[in-house]
């Protein structure tokens, strides 16, 4: 691929990913509001979705087939560029989804007797959550794209990259928790 084609493909990837995230969050918030769900049912829903995503991904193995054409094009490009590291990254991602689903199922068990409803959706909190999720996903995607596009095959998947991602994740967790604490005490 030429540099211009790659740049255009990545631009479309960023735009489509943000649209998909916003739509999914809107649907989740709408379902929570309309169904008047308890904590256990929300955790069950999220756990089933994460488990299905992880299992379907593992069953697809090396396939680059995606629901949206732009994501399939990106997957094919990255698979050709990264080689075996692409497989490792995908497998790790799917195992992380399965691990997340296990955590959600534990939460279902812990909240099984609770009749508390999730929440009356507070729009400032929802806006904050949406902004945080978009920021985390876009920053992660930016660094992933930079590492894949600016390196030769099989050199980008390093411990240094993983440590950097973990430190960014810890930073966002601390920032998110402190923002929620400040917001709650401001009420």
C-alpha cells in the first residue's frame, strides 16, 4: 500500500471506530434506561457480550473477516505487516475479553440478591464516561497505528510497548476514579 492509501484507511478507521463506540454506548444507555435494569442484569449483559466476543474471535483464528469493510481492510493490512505478532495480539485481546466476562459474571454473583436499579442516568456522568472511553480508545489506537505503520514487520510487539500501555491504563484508571470522586463530592 502507498502512504496516501494507508493514511486514508487509518482516517476512515478512526472515524468509523468513534461512530461505532458512540452508537454502542447510546444503545447500552438506552437499554439500561428503558429496561430499568438491576446491577446484576447489567453485569450479566456485559459479561455475555464480552464472552461472545472473545469466543467468536478465538474460533475465527487467523481470519480477517469483519462486519465493516474498513475494519476488514485494516485487519488484512496489519496481518500482512505484522505476521505472527498479529495472531498473538488478537489472541491476547480475545483472552482479555474472556477474562473481562469472568469478572462480570463474578459481579453478577455478588449482586445476585440486590434489587437496586442501576441508576437514574445522570447526563453529566454519561458525557464524562463517553469522553473517557473515546479518549482511551483513540489514544490506544493512535499509538498502535504509529507502532504498526512506522516499523518493519515483527519489531513492534515488544515488552516496552506493553509496559507503556499498562502505564497509560493505570494513569487513566487513576484519573477516572479521581474525577468520579471529585464529581460525587461536588454534589
